[in-house]
C-alpha cells in the first residue's frame, strides 16, 4: 500500500556495537543525525540496485517463482 506524500515509516534497526560506533562517528564528523546518514545510505543502496544487472536478474527469478506458486495455488482451488 503506497504511503501518503510527506509521511514516514519507523523501522527498528539492530547493529553490532562496532558498526554502530562507526556510524555514530560518521554522523558526528558530518554534524548530522544518525537517522539522516542511515537514510542517505539506504537511498544510495536502493538506487545502486536499480541499475545492478545481477540484482535485476534475481528479481526476475523471484517473480517467476512467485508466479509458479500462484499458479499452483490457483490449480488446487479448481
């Protein structure tokens, strides 16, 4: 379900202490909240995946598997 423009979704993120400390250091050095740094990193990752041929191939394979599962479920109902 699409979210309304301007709305946000809260997520719980668990990090090992070493990575959390490094993330905090980046945020401190840049004078930004950790949440802003995390949002930027996630947006960058998602954008990279959109152009990643391997990722897109995996997505296509997943879609094919889900189509097959849906067809099996539909066949069982008839």
